[in-house]
C-alpha cells in the first residue's frame, strides 16, 4: 500500500482492508501505521544485508565481496522495486529513519573496509567517505538500471563489470 499510495496517502484502514484483517488485529501488532512503516524499512534493510552477506561468504577479497554484493543488491532491487520508494520516502516521513537506515549500512561497510585496509586491499582513505561513496554508487546505478530502465531485463554482468572496472581502475587514472 505504501508503494502504491505513499505513506501519507495510505490509511490504516487501507492496510487492513488489503491484508484482509480487522483493524483491531492490526493494532495488536502495530501501534500505528508509522510503526508498521518503520518495521518494513528495517526489514528491508535486514533482508538486503543478509542476502549480500550470505552470497559473499565464500569470497575472501574485498573486491570479490563488492562485486557479489553489487550483483545481489541489483537483483534484490529489481525483484523488489517498491523498496526504493519505501527507503526514500522515509526521508520525508521521519528524517531520523532515513539516516538510521543509511548509517546502519555505513557502519557495517566501514568494518568490512577497515578489515580490507588492514589486508592491504583498499587505499588509505577515510572509511566513512568510502562507505558512503560505495553506497552511493550502488544506490544510483541501481536506480538507473533497476528502476528507470524498468522495461528491460538488466544485464547484471555488464552493469556489475562496468561498476567494478571504474572502482578498481579509478575514474581519473588517465
């Protein structure tokens, strides 16, 4: 419902009608629609991170983990297009939700990048900047190919290969 009508356009009655549950049942589980929205946002965050972590488990280098992470993220977003709407609308519902979503991703990213730096796999630069740079790349490349080019089946290999080429070879290396 939030995806179709937006947060402010969706009522609790809309939610319960679509879910085929009584309004009273809704309130057993959620205090209000904000609580449900927050739950959805945190669930998507957890699902995305878990899918990436599981897929990245067999890989040892940061570049390999980044490559598979991009692929899994793009596939997840392509299959669950509504997630972008839920994430980005949170900025207008409660800025702290939006910030918490990205800060929690960045915290985990920083730890992985710190380990990669200790292993000599990434440059010596600010880990927060690196985290947000990588999240920005995946976010906006994902928007382009998973959302804007909605009609076409994405060529995941090409998109991931090109993204990794830029990350590994450097945009300004010439």
